[in-house]
């Protein structure tokens, strides 16, 4: 978080990395201004966090969120700052949004990208590497970010994405397709049975 707090002065903490058609960095833009009706391609990340029992943390986005408010989604998403390693950004954002520490952080879908348009015309247009990790404890979410959370079975969430894609964030549904029929992505990343 910037010293001024979230959503105040525009500084490096409020910038997203813009990407060209070849997915190379080509500039920055204010995070709060980048998402609109003609959102430029930019860098983001998604994460899927699992507890010690192997259950997936799913979250419901706060009603005040600009994009997809109140929608159930994966554990945590965000944007790396200019020059910030994406894995470091995942850990930073998970701590800020969910007040969780992580272990066993692994890049699961390095080339994932998507474009989605909400009912109000707002566009997401992101190159969005997907990470999996083990969460330490239960979340204590920032209410400005997350209104509800649950630990669920991986297969249950995968089936929900297939059966009722309108009930979940579009990026999460697309990520479930990208994961395919993987029994458990964290177990796969760790090379263990899941």
C-alpha cells in the first residue's frame, strides 16, 4: 500500500503495466483509470489459494468494486507494480486483501490472458499469469475488497464453472477451462497426489 493509503495520490503503487500486442511492457497507466469501455491490454495476475486440507479459497467481490461487484471468483487477483516481480505482487496483494501469508507459491498458467466485457460495458483486457499456493490460516479480508469467502472442494468449483458460468467471474471461468481436468493444481505444482 502506498504511504498515502489506497486510492489517493497517483504514484507507482497506483500504476499498472501496459502491454503491446506482443505482450511487452510499453508504458504505465493509473490503476483506477485504466479499466473502462476501451481498456488497454495490461499486466495482472490471478491466484488460487488452498488450505492444508486441499480446499480452494473462493471469494465474493465487494459490492463497491468497479469491476464485477458482488461476483464469486478465485482467491485473489491484482496488478503488479511497474518493475515488481509478479510472485512478489501476489504475496503483497494476498496479504493486503485477505491478510494471509502464503507458502508453496507456484506459477500454474504462465500464458493466460483474457478479455471480458461486463453488462455495463466495462472491459477487462489482461495478460494474467495464474498462481497457486497454500494459504496459512483463514482469511480476514478487507471489506472494501471481499464481502464473503468460503473453502470449497476444487472439483466443486470446477463443476460450478462448467454448469453456471454466469455465477462466477469471467476470468475464473476461463481459467477453469485452461486448468482443464487437472485433479488439483497445487498438488500438480508440488508433484504430489491431490
